[in-house]
């Protein structure tokens, strides 16, 4: 029995030794490539094992999968974009009952030149751009500016429906004074509401003229120098023409005088110097003169050149029926400037009286030499012709009869 077990043990040991001899020896350093190959092989075997059924085991029964039903996603409402309202650049059209537009001037373009007192007719062409018809109850109305002797209101001559045009006229007279004139007009409806042209139907239309009249010198104060009586503060009658440096004051004509700014003038002029006292005075009263409508007094006033302490007061007076009135007063100092006078005398039309030129020293009279350049009264119109003296022919001497002796021989 013992022997039997010993043989079995010996046989087992031999097998163990044999197996030990055949066992591979592990290298001292791991082989990276071998290791990776082993991992790849193991993974492939594992995959194959998982895919191949183990022999002897029943195949797993596949559980049928339920068909996948597509889940309907909720349809979200598409957001509606809110329209962005941009400010409009187009003008808003406003309907108006009464509105007009200017079409053109039929007569009298802007700036037309007239002689003073000329009569003319201004005509505008206007279009009814409103929604209401204009009737004869509508009118042309003067608003402001220069009326030019025109009527305040002119009724429309005919009805004007929306979209139609009409020519509207007014009779006017050019002012007598030279210058630029403009008068403004509008329309008026039956309810006395004014309206005009333009986007808001509130703009006036106008008549625009210039007045430049032919004129002539009705009286020349330079030429009439010694027709005037010259006096000073003491009412002393002074000689004419005066003598320069006369302490009592003096006046005489001066040719081509220099003005304050050093410029010379070609116009005939008067040099007037007041009495050499404080607030000294010099006055020249001219003969009677009858003023007509449109007459104007014109002159240029200056201190004499190089008299830098000049400080004087020029004055124009008019005396009629024992009443004296001052028509204008102008102070002049030596500052390189001068006055241009253009005085309308129409308010005195029809009156006969005497003009007086006055110069007063404003304080000390030293250096006060005052120059009236071309002082004159200008009258509108054409210079009246100089009357031609009538000619009476001398009687023709009669020849003595033949055979008689001539008394002179």
C-alpha cells in the first residue's frame, strides 16, 4: 500500500518538473511592443468571445425592440415682427379750404423803375390751390409796406374754382421821392379771413418798384449866396461875400473844397464860419420861394479839411407868414465822416417863405469852418424851357426917291 502511494507521488513530481522546464522565462525588461500586441490580441479574443456563443450553452433570446415612435416636437409660433415706423421725409399734404399759389407777374416785374408820380397797374396771376371756390365776395387786400396810393380792397372780378387761375390787378401810383418801394397784399375770403400763398397759405405777395425821377435844380443856394442877408449873434449885417478871418463871421463860395476825409469835391460849395465867440452863430436868409409837391432839399455837410477841432451844428429853417420852423438839425464834428441830406419838402407844398442856412459853434468857435456842399432845392420833372424873348424887327429904312439927295451927305 505504501509502495503504491510512493509511485504515484514520484510520478506527480516528474510531471511538475517537466512542466517547470517548459515554462517560458520572463525577460528582465518588459517589451512594450509585445505588451501592446498582447493587449490587442486579448481585446480581439474578448470581442470574438462576446460575439461567438459558448459551445453547449443556449443562445440568448433577443428581446424584440419596440419600434421607435418619432416624438413630435411642439411647433413653436413664428414670432411676428413688429413693423418699424420711420419718420417720413415727404411733406404732409394738408387740405385747406382757402389757399393760393403765385404763378407769375403779368405786369411790373420786381425792380421796375418809374419816375415819381407815375401811374401804373400791377397784375398778378394766382392759382386756387384750396378746396373752396373763390367768389366775388373774395377780395385783394393791402396788408403793409408801401401802399403807393392804391385802394385798401379790390373785389375779385370772377369766380375761381379749385385748380383754376385768375389775373388780379390793382391801380397804383409811384411815390414822388426817389427810392425803393414794396407793398404787400393778400386775399380775403367771404368771412373776412385773410389767406395767401406758400405751404401754410399765409405768405403775402407783393409789388416792388424803384423810383428814379428826372429832376432839375429849382434853387441853388451857392449861386444865390449874395441874394441872402447874412447876420451873426448880434444880428449884425455882414458883407457878402465875406472876408476870411473876419471875427464877426463870414460866408463865401469855395471851389473844390477838401472834406474831412481828405477827398475833394467838384460840386460848388459854401464855406460858412460863425462869429468867433462861444456858441457863435452865422445865418443866411434867402429870398422868398414857393415850394411845390415833391421838392427836396439836398446837400452834403462837412467840416473843412485840417480843422480837427471843428464842432458845429448845421440847421435849416423855413419862415412863412411870420412863423419860423426848423426843418432839420445836424451836428458835425471832425471825425472823418459827413452827412448827406435829402429832405422831402412836400409837407410845405404851396407855401411861400424864406429858407435860412444856420451854422452854430458848439461851444468854442475856434476851428469851426463848416462846408455846405451843393445845397439846393431839387424839383421833379424836366427843366422848364427858358422863355425866348419876343423879337420885334427894326423897320426897314426907306430909300429916298431917285434924284433926291441923302441928308447925310
